[in-house]
């Protein structure tokens, strides 16, 4: 159960490896927590252009990370909040920190599952699905190893 303390948002702090594993496992992101992916998680965080975290005391409850050239593109790679802390505005604070840091960057991109709650969240944060952009024709292309 979440505490009644204020959630602290920290910019560019690198959580401990065990805190990262706990957070990613809590949201079921097994690509990072399976044996073959574990060693990559900490390196992925360290190599990110921008990391923002949410803390309840010493407990890591949320994280967002971004990759950017700081000119033309921002790619939001991960944004996650422990399930028991969701729907409290923490994800919004994390995304807002990423968007504020890269407000001057023209293109802001992310990939997400086709789940209604996730789509609604990103739309609320100002993102649009490329299929809904009508003034400019856009396509999104990806290569995902191990996924059809």
C-alpha cells in the first residue's frame, strides 16, 4: 500500500540495480527482468539521455527515460509506475519532466502497446497516434527482434 508521504521526483538519479529490477518486475516488463536481459537494464538506464524517477521514501515507484540528439528527436523509451501507485499523477509528472527538458525538440516519439489506458494516457499528454494525424501523412516503422 502506498504511503501518505509526498512522492519525490528526481532528475538524472540512477537508482540501484535492485530498485530497477523491482520496479520493472512490478509492472511485468520481463524483457528487462528475464535472465538474458538483466545485465542490460542498468546499462540502458546509464546510457539514456535523460532519466527521471519517482520515489516514496527509499522505494522507487516510477521511472521515465528518454533518448535524444537534443535537436530534432526525442524518443521516450520507458515510462512506468508501480501498479499500486498508478492513477495518482506520477506518470504525468514523469512525462512532463521529459517533455519540459526537450520542449525545444521538434519530434517527440514513443512506442506503446495498443491498450486503451495507455493510449488515453499518451493522448492526454499531447501525443497523437500517427493514424490520426491528417495534416501530414505519417507512417511508423519498427523492427522488433523476436516479435512477429
